């Protein structure tokens, strides 16, 4: 059975937002560029299983390790938004 969803709390300017979207530039590096050298600190982190599977898949495809790729994404984010180098 299909149930119709009624959105009653949508912003009033939703039509304008859909007609004039904000374009966000892609700040992430390619998988091959994500591997960076530098001082590292070991941590324990829980990540989304699907994301981890994708990193492992692309790491295998590019003949590298998935952990440096994840680190590269975190570093790119920090560089872009936190001004940490």
C-alpha cells in the first residue's frame, strides 16, 4: 500500500528555494589524491558500514589503503572549513 505524505511543516519559501538552488562546490579530492603523508595519531572510531565498504572498494580499485583515504577526507574538510593545516 502506498501512503500519501503530507508535508505540513515545510518552509513557506520552499518553492523559491527549489527554483534558485545554492550550488555547493565539490571540495573533496579524488580517491587517488586522498592519501597524504604526515604525522598521524591512532584513534578508534565507528563509521557507517556502507561508507566503509565504499572506501574499501575504492582503495582496492586504486591499489591503496582505505584508512589514509578516510583521513584524506577528514583533512580536506578541516582544511576547507576549520583552516587547519
